[in-house]
C-alpha cells in the first residue's frame, strides 16, 4: 500500500510547502468541504480563485446595468464553448448544482462556462473517505479564452471567405450537399442560383480595387439579409456567388431569383460615388434539372451566362415542361 505523503514529506522532497505550490497555479483552485443537508462550505481558494470569486460576488450584488453588461451566460458539459453568457447569480447556482452532481456521482464532473468575457473549462473532483463518503470537492477552473479565440480564427480561415464573411467554396459545397439530401428526404425541391456581377471590372478599372472590394461586400450583405434562415449563400470566387434554398415548387424558385435581383439592383453609395449594381442570375431546380450537384451547378452556370448574353441584369432559369421560355 502506498504511503500517504504528508506536508512535511512534500516539503522535504521538494523544498516547497504545498500551500505555496497551490498559490502559484495559473488556474483557479478551490476546495469545498461537505456540510449538513448536502451543502458545501468553502475552506480554501488560491489567489486566482479569490479574484474570480470577488468578481462573481460583484456581479451577484451589482446594479441592473452591471447584470445587463454580463448578459446571459451559458454552460456546456460537452467541451464546446458556450455561445452566450449567464447572469452572475445563475453562474453561482450552476456551480452549486454541479458540485452536488459531483458528490452524487462520486466521480469528476467537467463543464465549460462563459462569464465576465472569458471562457473557463472546469473540473470538480470528489474526495472520498475510507467508507466511500464524499468529504470534499476540489474544483479547478482554467481560462481557455485565448485558445477558443484561436480556434475560431482557424475555423473562419477554413470555412469562410475572408473578404465577404460568407461561407467559402468548399464549406458552401458541403452545405449544398446537406440541402440536397434534405430535399430528397423530405420530398421537396431545391433551387440553386448562380450570381455573377456584370460591372465589377468596370468598377475596378474606374474607381480602383478598394471600391470593387467594398462593392462585393455590399452584394454579399444584401444576399445575406435577403435569404431565409436555413438557406445558403456562398462566395464561389471572384464576383460569383451561389444561393440555394429548399422550395415547394419551381415557381417558388423563380420568385426567389426575382426577389434577389430586385434587392441587388438598388443603387449603392460609397465615398461620394453612386453605383447601380448589375447582376446576372442563372438557376436550376432539383430534381427537375438534375439530381446531382454537378449537373445542377452546370445548368445554373449555363443559365447565368445566358442571362449575361441577353444583356445582363436579369435572371434565367431553364423552363420546366409546360412553362414558357424565360428571357
């Protein structure tokens, strides 16, 4: 049986007192002792935990303005970063809840919380006596805010277009595949729209690429605000965009194309310039014009060039059987 290490043994081996070691930790560490009626009392916290506790007390007793500043906090137990913040009192209650859960399970409990502008990964570990009763709970909270921010930046680089903030080509293709599968499973149609600016080259040549980039960002923002929740808008590259949406009928797809065209035609002002956007749109309907993404994108792309050859600033979707040909 392994001999239990005493404070004196630890100091003799390391030249350090245990409390000094705990106080040097960059993580918040606290120890709770089991009391009556499933309650726990705080018996130790290191300086990092003391500062966190002070901020928590300030949040719990602060004014409405302070509570508003901390917004709504969330906690997760799956390792993912919460997307919002809890009020300070809710955070305190959540720690109490997880402490009791740790004591009941008699095993470590892990969770992630967002509070006071930071993200903390937390673990609560029970301490058992020889009879298996929980005598203490040790808690450690590590600030992983910078780590999550780095991961978010990497995710944006991997999945989002740096100029417009839209999904990039590869991420858009993955989402498009999901929409096609959903349309198939639910017995719906899907419209794919290819959009290409008619006048970006003229804008770049006349006003410079900085204005051209602002113009592309404006088109992206208009598309983003025009689509419904669950629809897709992605930048394919250059001045080309793709929009996809689940629909009930081909006529609904045509209506979406016309609505986007009207939204994009609105004049745009920047740096004293007034530019009227001109965009050509081509579309294809699943499963009318094909069932594979390759066929549908090719059909939409050809339809877009047909709209451009007809003078641009218009949309074209190949006619469905029984419908008149579009201009």
